[in-house]
C-alpha cells in the first residue's frame, strides 16, 4: 500500500506548482515510473482521486509511463537495459558478470497539464 504516500507527495508537488503558476485546474499529470517499481497504475489513480477531492487537482488523469530497468555490470561496468519479464538472472552480456540495478525503481513527475 505504498502507493498512498507516493501519490500524496506527487499531488502536493503538483498542486504547489500549479498554484505558483496561477492555474485554475490540473487536468492531467504525466509520470514516469520505473518498470521495477511495484507502484500499480490503478491504485495510484484511485488514491489520487481520493486525495485530490476538493482540490484544484480533482479529476486529474494520471498518465503513467514506464521507464526501463537499467543495470550495470560489476566487473566491466557495461550498462544495459533489462526486460525484467524475460530475464531470470541478471548477467552481463559482455562478460557474464553480476550486475547492480542503476534505475528502474524510481518515479518522477514528467509533465503536467493545467488550465
Ligand atoms: Zn560485464
């Protein structure tokens, strides 16, 4: 249920930003969420609808884009994208070394539509 605090912080940032720009209403928010993050689109929208009620963000649509998982080899420092649904073990294609996650769990606000 960690969508709730995440969604709340996204909402707070967006409302602050919209108010600073004298926007009347937030129509949509574009988010980038790492493919490996376990934030569910559906839950984020549900929490958002609940939290945004009676604010200028009420009814705003979350447009969630998934960003690829990127890892780096511990041996040769080669970085590459990983399809987490296909690969079982994270091994470097160059030297078969083990890898460390660089990105894929983060989330950030990409854009916001206001009126
Ligand atoms: Zn390697």
